[in-house]
């Protein structure tokens, strides 16, 4: 199953950052009324696929972020394509 089966989950912001010898992390942010749904769908799909992702909400309640990883460099594009974009 991919995010496209649930409609668009494209984030407002996507950041890829290196980890010390353990691969990469990806921060994915959504905002607005659809942000919670999009973040929840992406997290559920990642969990089902065994991809580590932690969902947090901004203190003001208007934004959601998934912190994904660590994941190997060779998996970064696949995770973004299959679960985020």
C-alpha cells in the first residue's frame, strides 16, 4: 500500500539530514486542517512497512511532524516516494 491510495500526502516541508554513521533522518512537516490526516496516513503506512517514524504535534496545534529514521542512504528516495510524496 502507498500514500497515493489515500490521496495526496505531500508535505509542506521535507528535510533530509545525515546521522553519525547510521544513515539518514528525514523530517516531514504538514500544517493546516489536512496536516493531521496526511501525517497520520504517512505514519501508519511507514509503521506497517517497518519504517521507524515518530509523530509529534506543534505546541500551537497547527502543525505535525514525522521524524523518520535512521534509515540507510539507499532507502531515502524510496521512503520519500512510497510513503511521503
